[in-house]
């Protein structure tokens, strides 16, 4: 989903170019546009939680270190923040959740990688092993992300895309995509094994890992039903693994 | 005890899967999984059928329980679900909402 960012600050622009290297394009088309207004401070509570709401078709995003607005109709918006990479990262994640929800997709707390032309997702809370499974990925696996997976629904099924949203590994995913073949719920244990789980449990686990920001009834409804649609079409299993390379023999 | 009527809150999303009813609050996206009794209550909560009839016709035949005890438990359960914004509880029939967003699938 092409995003266009406009800023009058060349240093900030350079920082974005470095941060999103591999995800840059010369394409004039964009589905999301933002003008970034850099300010020094001015936020009343730097530790305030994110708050996302919709009023008359306009999304309003507020957090301790930024505020932003975005219109789905015009696909344009603005961000007011200090010159740091984290605020714009947060805004882009949030807006992508809003756009994807309308299309049957979502962002998921999970690592993901492509192997043999198929994408595999590895979901889990912090400490479950997303970074570890990413670090153990063999050379023939292409890492899409070690932290937040990008899931789109297409006419042919679900597709996983690479993202520049990094976790502890601090390594950008590759800007590629593939059909999603499986979602694994990560658990660490004494041996490597894959166990199928019932769809109800799969749906609960999926919903627990989907990124939700908006306090919006319609969006909650659509994401809820998208999760059930996903588990009805994509196999979900529990992947228990010892932190060693052998676990990847079970994948792909 | 006065008659009570219960209705599903149309602002929640609900799905039944593998015999489990899962409900997500439209307010704060909290996910609930209902037990068997709560599922029966949820499915029968049309706003028009009194709670005592739901208990007599739907809950008592499922469980070996005294009707009076079952009604008391069902009222407690209904009020608990109402406090979570999952159900609406009223002493009068609750008209159907225009929105069908919470319709079961």
C-alpha cells in the first residue's frame, strides 16, 4: 500500500529514507498521504496512551508524542510530532490497521517469513519467541518481519507482506509477499513439534494478537469477523520449539 | 420477582465456533467466551421473551436444576452480562434495534 510522506525538513526526510530503505518507491500513486509538521515538544502528556477515534469520517489519532488526522475519503492527512522516527511509525501502523480492517485484513503481532513460495506467520506475545524464530530462520527463508505481520485478504486467499516494522531483531523485513500457508502460535518447550488446535482456540489466539487501536464499533465488528474468516481458511497450529535451527525443518 | 426481558446488544460482534460463543465488545474490543448457560441465554435473548420463559423452556431442559434456582441464577447472569454491555436487561420488552451488526453468524 503506497504511502506518501511530505516534510519540509531535509534531515527528517533523510532519516525516513534510511529507516524505510527497501520500501521506497518512485511511484507517484499513493493510497495514504501525510504532511508531517515537526514541532519541539508541546504535548501535554508525553506518556499518554494512544487514542484513535472517528468523527464525521475523519480519523483522529492522539498519543503522548504525536497527534494526527487522516481522511479515508481523500486519503490525506497530517501528523504533528517531534523529529523522531517512532511517532510516524506508530501513525503508519495505526492507519494501516484502519485501512486493512475495511478490506478484511489486519496487522498481527507476529513474525513472518517466506519459504518455498509460501508465507508462514509466527504469533505470540512478547517473549513467546518471535525474535528467536526469526533469528533461527535458514538462508532460504525470507524474513518479512520479526514483529508485526501485514495480512491482506485477496480474491485468492490471504497474503503476507513484508513490513519495515521491526522488533528486537532491529532488521527490516523484505519488501515482498506470498500466500499465507500457516499461522503458528509460538510456545517454547523441550522439543520441536506442531500440534493443530481447534478453530475456536485459534480465533481467540488470533484476536489476542491482532493490533486494535480504534474505539470504533464498525471496525471492531469487521476485524472480529475477519479473524474468524482467516482461521476458517488458514491452518492454525501451536508450534512448540527448542531454540535451535532444527525447528525450521518442520516449516515450509 | 418482576418479569425481566433480555436482548442482545447489537453493538457487539458474536460468533459461534466449535460450540463456543465468542463475543467482542464494540466499545473496547474485549473478547468474551460464553459458557453453555450464557450461550443459551444469549441465543434466546430476543427482547420479547421474558427471562422466566427462557429459563423454563431453554435452560431447565438442559440442566438438572430447580426452576426457581435456575431463574435466580439466570437473572444474576443476565445482569452480569449487561454490566459488560453484552446484553440489555429491562423490565419491559426491548424493541429490536435497527442495527443488525451483532447478528449471530
